[in-house]
C-alpha cells in the first residue's frame, strides 16, 4: 500500500505562509497556511479505481470548473489578498441586480455561485481568467467543503449515537434521551445539550483527501474517499492546510 501511495506524492507544491500580527482578532501571532489552490466544483458521485496491485479504492468524482476570476482583492484596498471565482452560468433574471452590476464591471457573465479564495499573490490572476481542473496535480492533498445531506428531524440515537435503553419488555425506556437537567438547581438546560433536532444540511469540511486522478480534458478530479453533499451539489476544493508532503517535508 505504501508503494501505491508513494507514486502519487510527486510534483508536490508547498504552501504559502502568512503571519497575522496586526489584527485585533488575534492576541498572539499565529501562523496560517494560505491556500494557493482552490476551485468551485460540483460533486458528480462516487466510483472506484484499481491500483497496480489490484486494490479497489473508493473515490469521489468532482467536476472542477471551469471557474472565472470575477474580482481580485488586495491587502492595500480590501485588507486581505484573495480572488473571487464564479461557477455555473445562470439566467440573468435569476441574478439580483447588485450582483449583475458587480459582474458587469469585469465583463463577466451571470454565475450561480460566487466564492472567494485567499491567496498570497493575487497579481498572478487576471479578471476574466479561466481556471480549470489542471491547476491540481495527482498527489495533492485537499480540503473539501460542502453541505451535508439533510436527514430531517432525528432522535438522539440517530443524531448523536446514544446507546438507548434495553430492548426487553417492561423497561419502558428504549429510545428516549433520558434526564436533561436537574429540577431545583440549575432549573434549566445547559446550552449545547445533545437533544433531538434537525440533522444534516450543514456546512462540513473533510480534510486531507488525496487527489488520485486528474482528467483535464473532462475537467474532473478523483478524490480519495467521500465528500459531504448529495449528487450535483456544490463543493469547494482547496489545498489542505494540515497535510504535508512525505516527499518535500515541511512547507516552506
């Protein structure tokens, strides 16, 4: 298995690094990995591929772009460096007039999704530039952000994994949450108590997924494992902020 994975750890690009010292939101200096790669994509579904030794590996197929650069943000003007990308053409009547005016300045079309991606070098991009799946390489580690599948109203056993009571007759306690707080004191339920409620349909991030395949002609990437969301849902794919290459070692 190690031999199989090692073949995907080539051509690894290190991350940019930024130190936030002046912001009032950070009392101490903290080191952040700034994503140099990022695209908006659409989850197509899951399949499997086979390694050279015949091992089946589950992968998620993601359609990456094409994304259009609709705006560049710089630290001098906006306080931070980033690029805004648009994905998925939309009818003009379905786009609000403020967004239409914003896109008209750059000569872009109407997009379904607009998202920002931090970068250390916004000057490397031009407004109207098209970005595709070929910015990623086999062996890159990525973080994938999506909206998880909605499960509706769920009880504590399904939602939080409670064990529940005995299934025997006469116990009268099977799937209930049980005691949730004292009566006299504190006479309330503490915030964050695990209780029944709406499950799923939340923004989730899965980190450190390896890209096992890139198909530029079809604008597809194959990501090892599962990613949040249903088929045809929108996902954001960014360079991982935690995973380090076993070839190049620590990021610069």
